[in-house]
C-alpha cells in the first residue's frame, strides 16, 4: 500500500435522496488541502459492514469484491475542519458508488492523502477582480462549499454568486447550510463579500428558483439579472463544476459573452476535469 494511503472511519451519513448522500470521515493529522481540491477515496466492498458474500464458490466475483476501488471526490468541508466531508451521487451498477451508498457509521474507507486539482482561488493572479461566480450542478457543489467555508474567500471579493442547479427540489442539497454561510463566515471578517444564492430547478416548478439550464440562463441574461451583477472580463472570475455536459456548454456560453479561459493565472473561466 502506498505511503499516501491511510484508513479513515465513517463518522456520519446524510441521505438527501435515494441517489444522493453525504458523509463525513475522520481526518488524518497530516492531511492538508486547499479549498476546491479533490482526493481519491477508496473502498473495499468486502470490508463494509453490510456486505455479505452470496456465492462463496464464485472465485472471480470474490476476487473482484476484495479489490480496492478508488474514485475522485471533491471535499465539502473547510480546510480547517476536524473531519472531512464528501457529497456523492449513486451511479447504478457503479463499481464504487453502488458499494458506497450502503455506508454505515464505523465503516472504514481508504484515503489517498495527496490532494489534486487546480479549481482553487490560488490559481488567480493578484489583484483579484471583485466578483466571484460559482456555477454548479449536482455534487459539483462540493468544492464551492469548501471555498465558502474559508474566510479568505470572504475577504478577497465584493460579491459571490452561487448558482446551484438540480433536477428537482429534493436534489437541491445543503440549502440551509448555504443560507447560513453569510452569517456564519461573513461576520468574521471586515467588509465581507455579499453572497448571492441563486437556486435552479430544471424539472419541476419551484417558487423562487430559476428553471432553465445554466448556459441558456447566461446567454439570455437571466442569471445576471437575478444576481444584479454583470459578467465583465475585467471584474469577474467564474468557476464551473458539475456534469461534464453542463461544464462544456456553460464554458462555451461564457466565451460567447466575451469571457476567456484562465491560463497561468490570467483570464476568467476555471473548470475542473476529473470525470
């Protein structure tokens, strides 16, 4: 086993819908990361409490179920939290999430303590523009929650727009937490950023929520109007995380509006690719 692989223990689990859940694990003392980064989390199905082998004579199946399976997971929690939190979708028949959905408190997982990814605010050169736009679908919300629990984010910007899209209202997770962020973190710094939360629900009407896909909302100006802030090449950073189709389509919409990809610290648009 690699020196970077450590065993962590499941401390809690929250089920949002049959296909969405969050969980926290113990944090190794030496583990450090930057808000927005992801790690590789591993599971051995045979070591989970719920697992029971149904056919002991099937050596092939038994071998597969005893192999460690790793997947990339963005971190929800702050870099300063004592535990590590993750937000997961269940992929039917997926080698990883089909096992992980049955997690119980006390189960053990494997954590590669080497953080990855460049979807961090540190990638931008100073001075920073005044507006930060965080555009997420589904579990792509995770790295943005981590950023919003870092006081430096509140110090560095004037406005933070968090647009979070889900298919249905029950899939719009962490809303109470989002709504408490301004009070919980914005009050801890002088002249904090103003957080503007824009929920989007695409497959059912929800009062107070927008209903179209992010690219259309941007191209029509609906998202900017709701935020009360323009997207400007000189004043805006935009980060995208979520479904790969959303990321690609939204990136192209932003480029149509005149924004440019971030390269070596310069530019507006940053994305994470770990699918």
